[in-house]
C-alpha cells in the first residue's frame, strides 16, 4: 500500500479517455493508467505526438489513487490520474518534507517540458507536489476475476482483441465518411 510523493499534475479522466480513443492507443486502459501495458503505451503515444517535449521527460510516470475497500459506485476510477516527472515511493508515515527536498533537482528543461505537456493534455492544471495513496497497485481484485465470478479464459483475450480490431475498423470507416456493411 504505497504512498507516492510525486511532482506533476492531475490529468482528468475524460481527457485521458479522449486521448486513448482519438490516438488509437489500443494497449491503454484509460480507467486505470497504472495497468501493466498502459504507461508504456501512453509514453509511446506522447512521444509520437510531442517528440520535442518527451525528449526532456524520459522518466514520465502515471500514478493513480485507489482505495480497494471503497466499493461504491464509480469507485474503480477516480476523476483524474497524475502525470509526474518525479515519483518517490514511501509508506503511509513517509516524511514528505524529506522526499520533496530529495526529489528536487528538476532541470529547467524538464520543468518547461512538463509545463508544455500539461498545457496540451490538461490545460490549467497546477504543477506541484502531491501525496497519492494506492491501496492495490496491481488491482488484483479487478484483474484476477470477471464480474460474473468466472475465471478469465482465452475467449476473454480473443474478445478484447476483437474489440481492438472493431475500434480500428470503425475509425477507418468514420474517417472516410462512410461505413460499408
């Protein structure tokens, strides 16, 4: 149950979803961007769109807040995630002052690049230090079982691949202005 002390900004959930869909980031899970393939997929997408910015952010990370004991409606996805150029992992009783002082050393180029990235994906968000708790980084309760209580099967994997293919087909059809049956 780590506490992440991070330097970065909040990225609202709706723009995360828009970025994933509009840029065909098939390996990204917009409702939980710490999912295993999502950080690399998002970094690759950012590097493709904004290579000059990403050249100065080699350690860009994506962090989520998550309380596994919260079972209320909408509890699985928070209204935003965090985009960070510095992340320190601590315990619940971490000395944030010490972490922040050790985490300094952000170069002017990194600071400027983080601001430019913020301006394109989350305009107006405050850049600063945040303490973020995640009680289940792996989300074992979500990844290990299906909503119907059955174990995941190869059919589930095929279904996900089919959805990705459908999204690609749909985006091609929409781009040309017509969808043929």
